C-alpha cells in the first residue's frame, strides 16, 4: 500500500502533513468556505480491524465523508501498520499522522499528567470514570494535549485490564510472586506489578505475543477483548483472572497541524464527528467484552471470576505515593 508510507516519508521532506489535499481554489483561501479542495486523512491505531477502536474510526469516516460530500475522506490503518501507539502520537505532534486512537499509557510521554489515569484501581466503576473524563478534569487534560500539538476529540476505552498467564490461577497477590509479566512501557504499571511481587517486563505489544509464545514471559495484562482478538490461548495463556486492576482509558485525537490545514467548514464537521466517536466506541467495548470472555472460555481458558480485589488494592497502594501529580490524583479520588 502506498498510502501508509506518506506519513513517515513526509518527515524526510521537512515535516509536511500526512493530510493530502487535492484540487485548489483560485484565491488560495483555505481558512473557510468551499474551496473545492478534497482532503484524505490518515487514521492509525495498534489493534485489529474488528476492535472497537477501528470500528469507531470507520463510523467516523463514513459520517465525515457523507457530511462533507466526499471532500474529506479518512483512511484507517489497524495493527500498528503506520506505527505503534507511541510513534503514532509522535506523528501527530510532527504532523505526519492526522488521527489516532490510543490508550493513554504511551501518551504520558507527551502529557505527563495522563499518568494518573494509569493508577491501578483509580476509578470505582466505569460510570465514575466517564463522568470524570467528560467533565472539568477531562477538559483540562485535553488542554494539556493541545499544548503538544494534539487535539483531544473524545474519550474512549479499551475496557478493564485483567491478568492472563501460563502457570496457574491467580486469586491473590501471592500468586503473582516471581511471575514474569509483560507490561506496557509505563512506569506506573511497572511499579504496580513490582509491588505485587511479579517480575514485570515492559515491551511493545508487537513484541509481546512472540515473547508469550516462546515463554520469555509467562503472563500479560489486557482487556478480555485483546486476549480474544489476539488469540492468546495460542500463546500459552491458560488462565485469566478478572482483576480489573486498571480501567484502560483511550483517546481519539487529531493533529493540530491537520486541524489548521482544514477549511473551517470541514474542520467543524471532523471535530463534531470526532466528539461522537468515543461514547460510541465505549458502548461497543461493553458489548464485545462479554462476547470475548465467552470465546476465551470456549477456547479452554480458565476464567477466574470471583476475585477479592482488596488485597491487590492494598498491595499497590504505595504506588500512589510515587505519582508526580498528586493534586490531580486526589481530585479524581475525591470526585467519586
């Protein structure tokens, strides 16, 4: 595919936008009005084509194309095809990728305040999380994104993260003792699993599956939908414990450079559809999560459902003291 190389090639030619404009207006005006130009935007993420991340972008693309009479099209790339999450986020800042949906962990490299959202057992439940993210605190975090050349469109999710492993059922923190577990490249997740007695190994997801298959690591932690869609039962993962230790927040985002390039009338439509995509994607996650748990059971994975999370919460509590943004952490805790 030629299109998926535009973003990275553009870095070599002075950071030109991934956004591709065709046609031109006689007066050269791109600030507003119907200039007749058409724009092809590139959207990327790291999960499969049947994941709600992707389905959300497809819905957005369809609505944007329809509402702009075909003047804006969105091409969606799954499975890290145009970059893993961190590269995609960097690409937005550089203007080499137009639209991205990513879990927040890789984005903390650009907006450190987002690290708070990766604190284990931060939210009482999904409803509390959504209320906080779509309120004042979420708006403040989006403002921090803008300082880095990224526009937050809407809050999505990747579901609750659970632990799978190849060794034995995990019911208590003691069951994690010495277990080699792949984590995201995120300091809080690392600290949390160290506190639980495991041996965390941070790596990109693209490397993780091979590491699980080869027994380099014993375990991983992800939502059920990821375990299902990546067939982790074929990567030695025999047990899944529904610890729900992190509500995995995701963000639909757009490059500020892309925003600035779009004529005002088209920009407004892209923004409006981008604001709708997060809530729609969250609903899909809830629906597909239960289907994925059933698939995993059908494939022979033992699901440990009735976990007493209190000992896990107690074990990771010291990690809260390591959080740099204590005021934000306490605001979120106090808001529930």
